[in-house]
C-alpha cells in the first residue's frame, strides 16, 4: 500500500496572492462601463502614478510582462554587444538580452548573497561590453555601489532585473531607483501580481520616453511613429488587479515575514539545512523561503529531499537549476562559462511554499517532514 501524502491538497511555491475581490470586481465593472480595455486607460494611469509614488521614482512604465520589460529596457538603454550578467537567475533574464541581439556574458555569484560577484565582473569586460545587468536574487539587493563603480570606470550602462524585489530597499532607498533603469515582474507567482505584468522604473527622462514609445509600437501621437517598437502595453484588467493588490501589499508582506519566521523556528537545528537570511537593516518582501541543503551533514541531496516532499504534496522548487549557462541555447557556446559557485548553488537550493495560501500549521508540518527526512537519511 502506498503512503498517504501528508497534505491532501498540494502546497505550491508561488500560489497567487489575491487582494480584495470585491474591490477588484468593482474596478472591472467600471472598466466595462467605460469600454476602455487597453491603451493607457484610467486604471493603468492610476496604477503608474501610485507605483511611482510608492517607489519614490520619477518614472514607472507598466508593461505586459517582465520579460518584455527587460527587452524594452535593454533597447532603451542601448545595450548591444556583450552584457555581463549572472547565470543564477530565471532564464528570461538571459533570453531577453539574446532576443534584442545582445550577448549574455555569464558571471559567477557571491556564495553568501547569491548575487553577481562584483570582484569577478571587471575580468569579463571586453571591447564589446556595453553593460552590466545585475539581478536582485530573492529580493536581496546586489552590491549596487561596487557595480556602479565598475560601470563608471569602464563607461558601461548599469541596469537591474528587480523581478524579486518590489517593496525592498537598499540603504533605505527603494529598489527601482538604482542604475539607469530597473525592471520588475508582476507575474501571478510573484507576491504582488497583476495576473501577468511588469514594469520599468527609471529616473532618467530620456530613457523613460524611449520606453514609453517602444511599448506602444513607437507611436508618438495617433499617427506618428517615431521609433521601432513592440506591443508591450499592460491591459486595464491587469492594472485593476495591480491597484487592488497594492491596497493589500502590506498585508502580503506581513504574511510573508510571519511565514519566514515560522520556517526559521521550525528548521532551526536540522543538520545540513540552512535558511537564507534577510538583512534586518533594510525592508524586504520575504516572498521567497529558500534553503540550502548540505548533503555532507543532511545525509541526502537536494533532489532527494525534493522528491520526498513532492510525495507528501509539498511542491518545493529548485532555483535556478541548472543555471542559464548550462541550458541548451547557452551551453552550446564554444567556450562555456566556468561558474563553480553558480553550479554549487543550483545543486543545493530549494524554495519552500509561502504566501497567503500557507499558514503556520502548514509550515510546522513541512518543517517536520524535512526534519524526519534528514533524520532518516542520517540513520
């Protein structure tokens, strides 16, 4: 007889947070009454204004998704040739650069922060390099100052993929204000979602103008196309969801922080299981609960632990396995990047379920499952 899973209903990583449904539906009713479903409607305009104020940034340009946002940002900032970036990220970061004709040059990460290692960046700069693309992994900010200094010394454009980092700060300043521009994702799996969506933020008026033109086919007025563009607009219904979830963002963040503390207590003392930490000096959305599994001490590998959790309907996720540099479009390059820290992290990190769909009893049960698996493996 097969063992019954610990959870009858699967616990997912990234199960969507949903704000006040009544408030959302009221916005949708207004949208239908106006019959204005896209093309910079009232919801989109209000959403952009609110978000710019929340982030303290001059320009917030909403787009249909984070990947298109990265592509538009790259074009608007003049990223061509080679762009130095980490391989420890979701593959969309690399794909966006490749899609616009730039070449991703993969840099290893700092094993403590999981972010691009500034000490290795300068060695990768060539005559073809035009920019550096940092990724704020797990919402923990990159070493912004070190990357700024490198970009300044070498005349490079510095931009950031801030897909994980909405509502997070660095040095007391909201992420979204660093580099020439930053890009957010509001995909359904993010703690703040607009069903599907994203945004580019910048304090540079010219970059913002180029982004706005590009997201709407290059139109500057009803019949005047002044640049090459694409269809990157956010719909009204997505903007309505954004406005609704913005009203609940503080609650979402509080829930994430509560869940993180519960995991920290439940995992404490389990051999070989290390929970990533968030800085107490800055604000963080805590949307990711990530553990590193050290097989030497735990007695089982990350993949073995994941398989056991899956059998109990705990659908933990490997991030970012196996690393962009080992995925087929990039691994086929003649000189594949040697990234030992990226490969080590990709073999041992696991993201656990959190968010408003998870409560403290669920977390206690997940921690017991992990503890039991480690104890059994260690004999």
